[in-house]
C-alpha cells in the first residue's frame, strides 16, 4: 500500500548533497546514465528466486506504458485519486490497529515516508517515530533492523524448555513471569470497527509473532503459546501463579481451527488458505514465492496438531468432535507431505514415521550431529552445509524427531 501511494503521488524529496552521496554509493554507474526502463526486469542473480515468465513481463510492461498515460487524463485521473484516498484510509487503519508497529519493517519504513509526504508535522509520523525502537537490534557488528520482533515466538520455546527440564521448582519465579507475559501478550479483541471492510480477519484469542500490539495472527505462535499455557495449567499455583480463564484458551482454539484448510487438512500462517494456486502466477516479486494467496505449511501444521492434542487431553469435552476430526485431517496432511513431526504415531506402526527416521539416520554426520543449509528452503530439497558441518539447532531438532518417533 505505501509503495502504491508513493508511486501514485510521485513523491520526491529535494535533491540535496546527502541524496547525491547515496546515489553515488548505491549505483555502480552515474545516476543520470541509468536507463530505468531497461532495469524494470533486471534482478541480481543471487536474488532471482522467482523468475518472471515472458507473459508476466508483457503484462507489467503493458500496464506501465499504456495505463500510465491513460491515468493522467480525466475521468481516469479521478479513479487514481479515489484509489489513493482508499490507500491512505487503509494505511491509517493499519497504523492504528498495530499501535504504529505495522505488519513489518518494510511496511513501517515506507509508511513513515508516506506520512511525511502527507504532513511532515502530523501526529501519524510522530507516532510512527515512537515505535521505531521496536525494530532496532544491537548486533555484534552494530545497529541493525529486524523484520519485526520475535518476542512471543522465542518466549514460548524458552518456557517449554524450562518446563521440559523437570527443574520447575528452581525456576518458579521465572515461570510466574513467563505465565504473566503470555497472558498479557494474547490478543484480547478483534480489530476495531468493520474490520472485514479493511481486509482484516478476527484476531481475538490469537498471539502475534512479537507482542499484542502487533495484532496480526500467526498460527504457530498461537499454537506454541497455547501449549505453554496448557502445560502451565498442570503445575501448582505456587510455581506458576493463578490459573488461566478457560474462555481465553477456548478463544485461542477458535483461531487455530479457523486456520485449517477443509480441503487438505493443513494449517496456514496468517489467514485461512485460499485454494487458488493459479493466482500465484500474478506474483510480481522476484525475491519471494507464494505471496499472492495464503497456503498451508508444514511447520505450523505440526505444532498446531501438537497443541490440539494437548488441549483435547486437558479439556476433553470442549468441541470434542471438531478437534478430533481436525487432528485426524491434520495428520493426514503431514503424511501426504511426508513430514517428520507425526506425534501421534510411532516408528513401528506408521510408514511415514519410518521413512522420516530413515532420512534422519541417512543425514547424520560422522561426528554424530546434523546440519542443513539455508538453501534447503528455496530449493525445497534437503541441502547439507558445505563440508557437512554440524549445527546445534538442527542437531537438537533431529534428536527430538528421533525421540518422538518411539
């Protein structure tokens, strides 16, 4: 949205020495010599993850060379004006509903540019500046910026690790604080007003990736946080504090069941999966794939099933049949996509688990550990580190898979 606003308004800053310096630093040739039309489909080969088809290139060129000339004249210019007004309305809603964090760092920085263009002295820009620290991170090499915070995600895993250590009495103060943070981080209300008109869905009961202010559902964060609360509910009040209201747990369950695909049985991340993969052909990005419509994913499906199983054990009468069907369909999805995290079956009676265990044995390094390159993600095939190096995180995940396999 902010990019369409900046482009539609043709926003530009005055050309000052700082701008000239940045141009010289960023571009390998003088700025005035760059033919920007030829750069339209030029992408660094290291970043070319989703190459455009020739048909797509023709479509984008047509939109630029034909529609841009038409939109300069009435009544089409009126249409662009109304569209930009709608963009401002949506940006304003997004800012307010996320307490000016927005959905991520790219949206955040571009929105700040938009609000500066609207009014450099306006309240919106001031509120945005106040939430910039949410994205800053001091790393070994200095100040960096995150995509967005991962507080809830990291917190849920750390809490589960403490519980699994069987040393909970020694960490009672820590667990009380963790319990409090998880309760406070849960999203308590749906977006305000007619949120469907603003292209939002219900959020009450979910957890976001960072904190409550962020306000965007993330399914696996919701599942892992719910799992924490369920595990804490089995522990003495003296260690973890007051018990949770069951209504809050039921609201989280509503969110998880809502995100399951009735077709595949898998679970999506942000919103229910849309079974229209052909729309991905319209993906304009060359850096990302599967971003036009939501689809099911393995990792959230696996952890959501685990949360459903634990919830069904602790609250066996709540939406009993729906949860049992959901678990069954989810396991079917995992088996169909050959996932290792089938938690309800053992190595002895399930072919999918047997194949998973065999895969883990075959990829174990000589020193006993496991390692996997980041290239496995874009290639969607297992890719080891150069030189078969071992990584602590992947070794831990592999060991957990073997332990759960029975």
